[in-house]
C-alpha cells in the first residue's frame, strides 16, 4: 500500500531474501524480509504463481533462489508462463481465512 519496491522497503538487501543464491532455504530463514503485515518469504525462495492472467499465460511473482534479485521486487510482473509449465523453483502460497 505504500509503494515500496521490496516487501521490507525500497533498497535491495541480500540478507532479507533468498534471491539468486543457487539453492533453496527453509521457509522463514529470512525474518528481516517480512512484509509490513508480517508475511514471510514474499520475495525469494520460490517464485509463486498468481491468479493474474495475461492472455493464456499467468504471472509469477516474488523471485526465487534461482533468479536475479530484481525479480523479487513487488512490482515485477515479467515472468509469464503457460499454466502447464513446471520448474523446481516455482511454487504457490496457500492462504486461509
């Protein structure tokens, strides 16, 4: 809501997210990267599918341990893939209310 570039603020800091490390990490390993709402791992570790479609492709967000740090930006919507695509650094977030 406050137009920040990353979940924690406007400046990329390598110790706040698992972006481009070359290996996955345990969920919650980067507590300094939590969003203002306390949500963990919104940037890094596994890039996440979204429900946002562009034609017959869906937008993935958040970057991963395999991608470049700029993919972890809140505003990055550059990764668009067909729904049947799979890769070892792609995941999804389960949300319960």
